[in-house]
C-alpha cells in the first residue's frame, strides 16, 4: 500500500520518491523557487541542481529505510515531479506521530492537488504506517496551506513563536494536527 502509486487528480499520482527522481525534482524546485521562497528555508544554489537533489534524496531514502521519514513524489502522466509530500520525524511506540510537509509546483498550485495528496497521505499514515497523529505548521500568512489543512481535517491548536527559520528569518507558525484514529498502537 505505501509503495504503490495512488492516482490523485488532474493526471497526477502519488508514489514513493526515488533516487531516479533527482533530475525531475531539480527541475520542479527550480521552476517553483521564487514562488515557494516565502515558505521555505533559504537554500544554497546547489540545492536546485541534480547533484543537490541526489544528495537530498539519498539522505531521505536512508531515513526512510530507518523508519524515520516517508517521502512521496507527486508525478504527472509523464512521470515528472510536480510536488511532494513528506512525513518526517516518524515516532512509534505510544506517540505514533509524524510531521507533515508538502509543496506543489507553481504551475499546478490552486487546483486541489495539495488537498488530494494530503488526504491520501493521511489515509496511508493511518492504514499503512499505523500512525495516530500528524502535525503540521505554516507561517502565519500562508493562508492557502492553512485552507488545505482545514479541508483535510486538521485542527488549529496554537501558534509557535519563531518556530522555523524560513525565508531568512525565524518565523512564527500556526500549528495544526489531525488525529487519524483512537485505537491502540499496533505493532
């Protein structure tokens, strides 16, 4: 289930990210660099290269194999990356929690793709990973992302001052969570 391709909408599917996606990720990040700047950490120019994406994906995939992260790519019908969703800081035991991050290519933004992807990842987190809770944060003025989270069943539970270093400064974030189920931890 986790390793399958899941059709979403608009000719786009969700599948696990792979090292072979490095070139496509580099192209998508480069296309969307100015658009995403307000919501991303400052990144070195090398991040936007194929080599930079190979390094990033190598680390993500090692963390995936250790059970700490689950990275997905959103790909079009030509298998080009048009976004990503990542569950990070996956914790097992009694917490069963992960942090959610996602982005959509500038050319696909505002079409419901983020909502479809986050909805599907929440299902996979519950049914495939056995998670109880997913947390997410947005900078205060990222109202589009806040709408996505609300549509996907996340609830606002607070504001974290100077939470992440985004766009060159420590930024306050609105904090959201979604409880996926109330059953006991499995496995």
